[in-house]
């Protein structure tokens, strides 16, 4: 008989309390400027992710005001104030006769140490309060609904969080070394010009027929580059940069078949749309509309730039990876940007 994984039918008639957490070192400047944890963008993103996942699973969702417990604390701290408040509220609800479960994004939000995870689980387990990690779709079970194998997996994932961070750093370091060997020194690819009036690549593709028009009739390379510069201004591509765009586009056409090129084009559009929505350009020299630094978009371009630049060599990041990069950018920044992060946000 197979082991059933995920929320039991019991969950559908229970009250849910949502818990979100980041450590202090994970805050960017925008987060740090908000004193109330519930106003911090990264915690709001966590909350929204949990609610969306609960809804997709057909489970109850939380009310932000009464059922959301958010805090900025280390996962290794067992005495986190908001976690203790959540447990107290869950206990009160159980004693009043209600079913209750706790929802977190993933096991590392609950604890980052297996020993601490066991201690925290012990008290609520006997009260009949399970914890559900929505990203993995696993729960801890409770005294009235035992899920021993699933609970073990939950605890293992809690305890492996620090190991995963080390592995991410190791992989990032290996990626840098491989890139250096290939002669690709920059991880963030080339600018996507999110503030331009029109996407330079779209303008390039639209105006290519100009290259076949004789110069005396208003065509040719110079007219082509000048037209694209004008179509993308302000904050668009320069005539000299159009020449570099042409070289990169020719390389892509040479190395990609039609299907691979179309996949690359749609992926590039998705990344550019994220930058537009964030109102931030990691390539900007003089700052951005949403402030001088957005660590999520910087990490995103660092992790996707090589694929955007040379899609016949590198692989794209999945949507799940993109979400993780944007929510927890530090581990995905370049070494230089990690140093900047520490100097602006604070020591880890």
C-alpha cells in the first residue's frame, strides 16, 4: 500500500494560521525600510504564495489581519516571538473546540535545524495541530492523524536548509569557474532596456528590411541603427549598441533552430517583463525609479544572463527557480553584489 502525501481531508474543515519568516540578513533595502513585518515585500510575497497554493489545493486560506503571523528572525532561534504567539493562538482555538493547522511556504520557514524542528513539533503534535509546507505539499501529522514517513521528510527538509544554502553557494562558485573557462566573465548578460519606449529586440526584428534598402533610398546599416535608436528612445539602445545586438542576434540565429529561438525569445520577454513590473534595471548606472538597488532583479539577471546571452550553451532557470531567486536573492547574487549587499543591508 502506498503512502499518501499531502493534506488530509480533515484540513478542508479546519482553520488555518499562516506563518512567514525571513532572517534579518535576507532583507533588502526596501524590506528594511518597513518596520511592520507584514509590510515587507518579501514576507508579503511569501504570504501570497502560501494563500495561492492553499487555494489551488482546495484548502482554507488565511485572513491577513487575524490569521497571519510574520516576523524577521533567524530560523535557528526557537524563541521567536511571533511563532510563540501563533502557537498560543492555535492552542486557544483547539481548546475552544476548533480544528487548526499551520501553513508555511516550506519547511525552512518553520525551522532550519532538525533538533529544533523536533522540539517545536513535539508540543503542537499532541494538541492535534499539524504543519503543512505548501511548496512541497507535505505535512507533519498530529496525534489524531499520524503521518510518520511524511513527518520525517518534513523534519529532514527543515534540517537540510543550511546544507542546501551551502550547496547553492558551491554550485554558484562552480558556475562562475565554468563561465570563466568559457570566457564569459559577466553573469548578467546584456541589458534588456526595461525603460525603453519599445523593446530594442522587437525594433530590430521589425526594421531588418531596412538593411536591404540601398543607402541612397534611405536604407542601409546607418539608417537601420539610427531608426532603432529613435524607436526605443528615451532610455533605449544607442546606435553603437545596435551593432552589438546585431552580432549577438546573428550568433543566435546561427546556433539555434526555429523552435529553440522562439523558446529563447519568450523566455527573454518573461524576464524583461519582470524587470518592467519591478520598475528596475540592474544595468542602470544612475539608479532606478524604485531606488538604487533591487536585489531580486540583480540576482535574476545574474542567474539568467548567461542563457539570455548564449542560449545554445546554457540552460534557462525554471519558473520555480525564478520565484525562489526573487524571494531569496542573496544566495544567487554575484560575489561583488554579495559584498555590496552586506555593506548596505548589514552583515550576515
